[in-house]
């Protein structure tokens, strides 16, 4: 039916009526947004304490230790696709998305060792050769939804198992969490972003040095230069290639942001009766386009 030119809803409406255990009124619509966790990339924490996440190798290790498919299937459970990039793949015409880092606990351990955490104390906590123990990792999330609590607890368990680190979770009201993010008063914190316009920079500018939404304190002149070069490029295809290289730097190597899933919205409507609901990732619903069809 789709091959013959029917829309998704037109095709669904022409299928046989649902039987027991089936339904066609639940629709998972991909959004132009990404759920993520932020690493504090500043050299020191606000109290002057050592910050292990200033090292990109440590950030990669923690990213590689997260099983995002499990989080999508067993924690979030609304059909959101696991994310290895910031820009949702396929959402921007002509944009060649990078691959990002996979789930690979063995490589995670190798990355942590390469970052200097080559030894372990009696309880398995990673250590440096000079005896420095890996500090307890604090994961900050907001009280706004059980989703954030469940994701934080699940990821904390993954990091304990794969890397041997000690992890504790802390929840705060959204207002106070935002204050802590701006002040850099965290180690790892939940975040998220919906694109404001259909362009890679709506996500990539989050990591530009000094950007108002760069709560991670990430600063990389090479990354900034790539964004500047893309802004000066007059060829649209070449510009997207430069931006893809910039995103590749973020999600393959630097990892200031750990993507978890690309957002989706679940809608309830019967396509036999209702037409005109948009499935566009921007999710700009226009009620003037919605039609209620006469009963068959």
C-alpha cells in the first residue's frame, strides 16, 4: 500500500480490522530531539576537587559501558531508538550521520586503562600508578519524572559492573538542577535537547566554547573552527560534510555529551477515523489539517 502511494495512516486504515491482542491506534512518532547525559569537562570541580571527566578517554570509557538498547527496551519502553549521535539520523536531508560509539564493555575497560587508571585496589576501584583512587561518581538528575531516576540508576549499575567505579545518584528539583548545571556543580548530569530548526548546528552549537547552553564547560578550538568553517562554506553539501565531521569529533572521540535515545512521542488515534496528524520529526501539529472521517 505504501509502495502504491498511500500515506502511513491511509495504509493502516486499509488493513484488516485488528483482532484480539492487536491495535492500530497506538503510534510512536520520532521527534527531532535527543535524550542525553552531560559530562562535566572542566579541569576541576567547583570545590577544587579533581575531575576525572576532564579527560576525553574517561568519557569514552563511560560511554562505551552503557547498553543503550537495554535502556530503550527495558527502562524507557516507548519505542525510542537508541542514540549514538546527537543529530537524529535521517532527520536532515543530505546529512551524513557519523556512527558514534557502540556498547563495548571490554573496550571501555581498555579506554579507562589507557587514560591512566591501570590498577585496582582491594575492592576493585580503579587506581592510578601513584595510588590515586577513582573518585565516587555522582550522577545528577531531576525529580520531574521517574524516567530520569530509572535511567540514572540503570546506568550507575552498568558503570559499577563494567568499570568497577563507585557511583551515587542525586536528584534535585529542575530549577536547582539547572543552577548546578550552569555552575558546573556536578560530574555527570541528565540533559536533553529538541532541535529548534532543521539544521545540525541546533545540536552542535551545544558544544561550542562559551555557548549559553554549553553546561558541560567543554572547550575545543578545533571543534569551534570546524563550525566556523561550515558557516563560511557556500556549498550546501560540503557544509553538511564539515558539520558531520564536527559531530564525529564529538561522538567518536571527545564525548562531552553521552547520547541515550532519540525522543519519540506516543499518540493515540484511529487512522480509520482521523487523518492529518503529522509524523514529521519537528512534530509541528496543525489542527487545521486534522480531519474526522465519517464512520464506515
